[in-house]
C-alpha cells in the first residue's frame, strides 16, 4: 500500500515496507532528521494511520463505553489520548479521539491495527446488543485523507507562516480551516515528545493526491528557512523512544495491560467509570501483585545499541526483556525500553542488556530520557 505522497517519498527518500505500506525510513539521515525535530522542526507523513468519523446522537456515549478515559470530559475543540482494551485488560490499541463538533468525533489509531480496530468498531455497533440501538454512524476515511505530523519547537512558527491569519491550536486543541478549498483539521498533538501538530487533509487519496501534495509542499517551502526537514520512520522511532512513548506491537499489545505498562492513571484511565470494556479485568489486576513493569534505560558506555527482544539482567539474574531499543542521536548513546521485575524498576538501578552473549551496563531512568528543561514540549529554554 502507498500514501498520497508516495511519489515524493520515492524521489527523495529511502523506502521500506512498514505494516504493509511503502514509507520513507529517512531522507538524509536519521540523526539529522531527529535533531531537526529536537532543535527546529520536522514533518512526517503519517497517512498510513487509521482515521474514522464517529457521528450521531449517541457518538459520545458509544465512545465512552469502549475506552477507559472519561470522554465526556473532552469538550468540543479538544483531543484526548486513551486506549481501547480487550476483555482481559490488554491493549487493543492506543489512540486519539478528536471532538470536532457536537455529536461528531474523529478517532485516529495505529496503522498496524488498521483493519483490526476498524472491524472491531463496526462489529460492536452492528452485532453487540448494548450498542446496536445507538444512533451513530461510522465512516472510515483512512484512504480518503492524508495526515502529517509537524513537530518541534519551531512547528508553531512554521504553521503560522504557512497558513496565513491562522491561530494554531494549543496542545490538545483542534482547529479546522480551508486553504484554497482544501479542508484541513489541525490538532495540537504528536508522538515525538516535542510540541507540535498533526494535520489531516481531507479529500486526498492515492487516486487524487493533489490536496495532500499541495499542503505538504507548502509547509516544506514556508518552513525551509526555519530549519524544517522532511523526516522518516527512523527518526520517528528514535524520537518517541527518547520520550518514553510506547509503540504498539513492541511496548504494548493485547497481552500487556496498562498497570504493567505504567499507564494506569487519570486522565488516560478513569477506573471509577461505571463501565468500559476491560474494566472488570483491570479491577482484578489492581488487587494482584504486579509481575512486571515498563522501564526506560540508558547505556553506560558506547557500544552496541539495545534492540527489541534482548534479555535484561541484574547481578547475573534474568529480570526482564527489552521491548524497544536503539541509538539516541540526542544523548549519543544506546537507549531502550522494556519490562522487568518491579523490584528492579527504581530510577538509577544498574542493569545489563545482553547483545551477542555479552552483557552491557545500563542505568534505569525515568521518561523522558532527555532533560525536559532543555528539550521536549515542556522545555524551559
């Protein structure tokens, strides 16, 4: 599969296949693109992600029953990050809901779960007795729209320069606009740890990519003098890993629950809600001793970088396994994420990760793994 920007990517980047899509892994280098996002701005084509309208009188009620977050607290003009869980409390996916108008929501989910989440939502509405009578409409627009992530400390400046007389939304805010007849949704969201925006271009498809190409080129042209670079999947992964943001399929999945993933807290989860799918399982898990917990760690010395699936040790004892890993262009050393026995999850605990039968020293660190006063969406300088 391809996105509406495939021709641009094919002419300017190294293409790889990712969850069935042909996407850019990098245009220049992962380090250059990564640092552009941390210091200026970068733009990613994330059109491969799932997008669906949920509309109708009972749209909010429907959503509130299938996610653990109390979505009634998300007013019009705001977006909310949350999860969909299975009946055992595991992650079906993590996703964002955008409240565009009364009775009108947009849900955005991971490309790796494109058909799983789409079909699950449709099946809930069509076949589950408690949802069948709801007055809602589900419209998948994944292949009929494009989506870009504009991220970094200069993202707001790039957006303001590109879209004249436009006031960019605040973090988690949503704004709609029209440029030369092209309908656009802009939200103050992203998955790099930096402040930024996600831009959905409506009426854009592989057969008719004109709107997507026009907005992509506009942003690149206007942002060039501000240091904006197009970025690929390589930088997207290293950025989210530094920030401690979980990747579905690696760090969270159907067999991992929010308690283990250290994501069991408001506003992501409101356990006091009367009902949501997975609530009973989470209540039972709450009362049990946690068997593992998610951590971040930084290598002590330069050498092989961690990767997913490596064993983690403490004093020759196997204590866990990595779920993600790689080289941090900002810290200039290997970093990772994984699950360990809870007694080894304390900050500054010394652990080891094994690469090719050799143990390498690392230190457990809180997320984000960078200094939040100097980098990231809450930087002070």
